[in-house]
C-alpha cells in the first residue's frame, strides 16, 4: 500500500477491436481519451491524468481497451451476467432492513469460503481515488479473534492513561470543548469499561465472534474509504446469512506502531473499524427504521 500520486494509468486501445463508438472518450472523468479519426487516443488529460478508474474498459462494447498501472490489471473488469439481474430497490431495502447488529453468536465457525467471498464483494466498494488504499486483516477463528482483542485492549489501556484530566485540559484550546467532552465522557469511560469487563472474563468489545475483519488505510487515502469497504463487507455478510457488528473503538490502535505490527498492519497506516462476524444466536422477526437527524431539499 502507498498511493503514488505521480503514477498514471496506461490505457491501450486495440484498433482491430475498436468500433469508434466514442463511449470511452465520453465517459473518461479525466478527459484522457479523445477521438481522433474514429479511434480513441490517450493524452495527458486534466488534473491527475489517467487515474485507472476503469470506466473506459467498463463501457467498451467490444473489449478494445485495456488499462494498467495504479494497481489496475487488465483482468479486473467483470462482465455483467445476463442471467443475474440487478437487485431491485425492494430487494435492497429488504436486505438492509433485515440486518441487525449481532452481539450473540452461535459456536458454529465461519467457513473460509464465506470469508473469501465477503472480501471479494467488499473489494467492489468505491474509493476516493484509485487504487484502493484500504487493507483488511481477517481473523478466522475465535482463538485468533481473542488474540486480537487482547492487543486492542492494550491500546484501550494506554488510551485511558493518556486521556487523563491534565492532558484533556491541555488539549481543550486546540481541539475544542465539545471534542474534549467526547473524549472525557464517552471515549475514556468506554475504553475503561471494555478493559475492566475483559479482566472479569467478559468480552463486551468483539462479542466473542468466530471471525472478525479489521480495516485499515494508508495516509494517502480518505478515511471514509475504509468505512465504505467495511459497510460493503457488512452487507455482503448479511447476504450470505451471517450476522455482523461494526466496532468503532478499534481506531484507538492507530496511535501505537508496536501494536499495529502485531496485527500485520503497516506502521504508517491508520486503523479504521472492525467487523465481528458469525452465525446469529437469535432470530430477529422485525426490522427497525431509523430517522436521520435532518432531511433538507435545498
């Protein structure tokens, strides 16, 4: 991982396959492709040049364009199967409404094939700028999850110690009153409670699942990218009949290089959310619709 802003994508056109329809040039967000004598020709474009988004490959009706560079490979495009229709709004809503945050799991392990499928589906998530600078660490057994939980709890212990009243008072002029209040009244007590409960033999952090995914991202990436990938993974798990629970406290790991090393996370990367995964121990019979804080049509 490590986005090179100076690297450009490299589109190549097979003139023998090209029909000159111009769809690739019309869709190119960086205006790299332009039509010349009924053939698309690559130029410098605007801003960052070719970002290897793959739009041109995706719209080409004959497969005449291949893009490489910036993590893109020529075999990364996936043809739409005529036998598989896009999900309707009703089907999507049924999946989303049926999803609940699961905190009670059965003893049944999560099959490796299911975990691989979740990762594969999550990789289709959009990103701020290609290539994906989001990584995932997969813990595929309860034992491994609990080993991760112990590392995370060490981060929580350090966080509780760091965000003491003196430190918070010093921080207040720089981060603001509301942020300090959040750290004092929510983050610090939550971290302390997780550690205390673990010392008593209770896992109120990961909820003792048989599998877990931890997402992280490089300094060049948008922090939202990892959360979006995790959300795709959450919905993928739901579609496979698995329950999940998003865990946000894992961001505390970002500050500790020694703990990230134990989790095979590059030292410069930021830790995002985690996703507990497993078979739900209970069946939910109703969904819950939440209300947004506000909706304004400007």
